[in-house]
């Protein structure tokens, strides 16, 4: 090869590298702007509590160090805020949705959902279990004592479509326990207040809400924790290691009904819920937000979720270790939701029916 040919080959090779090497785009600055974390629930709920503990640490990781605030938009068990973020929020990246139920809303509220799950852009998320607790007035101290309980259960939730309420509802159904579903609460904070008023005698909360607001009620003797949702590890549902002494719903049912209960469609529906809750809380952008803005904020959230000061503060304030997911991990879980739904169509139909009637 002569010198001219070699030079031409080098230019072509360099051009090829430029063309095939992926680029992440330019970093976007939010200097002078205000970034809002949109909570689709009222003030005082578990999602709101978690966001307010994290808020001081989010802005310092976003380029330009913008002012960060919480924006509450309750309604429809979270769906009003979810729809607003997807369809009406500014596309400049200054609105970040903190969603808890968007995955299951897309299944259980198809007529109310105005967003496409597959087009949400996931910035990251956290894993959390949920905990069911009862008023001391029921006179029980553990989940197995629900079997044969003579008192009627009044279980509180935000809406009939709330996936968080479905696990305890299925538990009560399997145990043939007389109960009434009481809906319409704006947040878990409202339901805790209803427990104190005697309006409810059972409800449940996410792990962050449990440690921050329910545990003090446990310590004063006002409520008793009965069961946790657990977490999926290596294809099995186990106790969340942050709540090692609290049994899962599945353990309680198996102890009372035996191993054969695993074949019951209602039990399989309980298992399906654990998989659907893989991202307990996630931060999202609407599809309209540009890739440059998304990539900038996703990188910021990755730094934020690794911030040792934030992690230590969260543990001190909430009472347990944070288990986080970066953007890629959260997105991969969402991508598997369709596959999970196909595993057991009979169990999925049970959950869909529960979203239509008590």
C-alpha cells in the first residue's frame, strides 16, 4: 500500500469509528431552574415522606444545582398525577414523577390510564416491601390469628384498584375472613389517622412509611404488624432482610393451609403481585423529554443514589437501609412486566377482577 492509500484508509477508519461509536449527547445544565418531584399522593403518605427525606440531596447532583421542591398532586390513587406527568408536564425535564403504581395501574386501570408504560423513561428506583398492620382493638398479635377471627375487618386503601391493597385482600379471601374494603383515602397518612379514629382496623403501608410513621404506633401499642410482602430473590419470594422477624403473607397462608395452597389460583395471584412490584418506587420522565435531558438526569440520579451522606441520612431518618436501582436496572424490570403477566393468565385475571369489585 502506498502512502496516499494508507492515508485514505486511516481517514476512512477514523470516520467509521465516529459513526459506530455511541454518543451520550451533551450534558444539560439546570442552573437557575426549579426541579419538582411530583408525588401523585397527598402530603404525609409514605411516598411523600421518602421524597422529602431525599430532596436536599437530589439538587446538588443535578448539573447547575437547581432548586428542588416537592409537588403533590393526589387523586385516583395516584393516577391523576401519573397522567399529568405523561401528558401535561413541561418537557424540559423540570418535572420528575415519583411513581409507585404506574406498572400495575396500566393493568388494573386501563380505562383511566392515559400513558403508555413502555414509553415512560425510568431514571432509577428503589426496592421496598409493604407491611400490613392492624389496630390493637382486634386483639391479635400475629397473622395466623386472623383465621377464625370473629370480629369484622375494615380494611382501608386509596382505591379499589390499589395493587398494594390486593395482597391483604387475597389473604383475607383465602382465610375466608369477613371484611369490608373502605376506599377513598388520599394517602397512607390518612389511613393511619383513620386507624386512630377507629374508622379502620387494618391497612398497610410501604416500608419507608412503616419505619417512619407506623413503627412509632407499634411502639406505643396502638397497632400490631402482621405480615410483609417480601422481596423476590433468585426466583423465590423471601422476607425482606430489613424486616427479618416479620413473616410474609405466603408463609402465613402455608402455615394455615399447607403446601397444597400453592396450587390455588388466589395464592398464585399473591405471588404474581410480588413480581409486579419489582420497582416499588421509581423516578420517571415522560416520553417527550429529550434524550440529552434524560441522560443528564439519569446520571445525576445514579450519583444521588450512591451518595453516602444521603444513604446515611435516609437510614437515620427512616430506619432502614436503602436498596436502589439505577436507570438501566429499573428499566429492565419494567421491560419484564409483560413477560411476567404471561406466566399465569388465570392469576392475572383474578387481579383484574379485584380491581373492578371488592
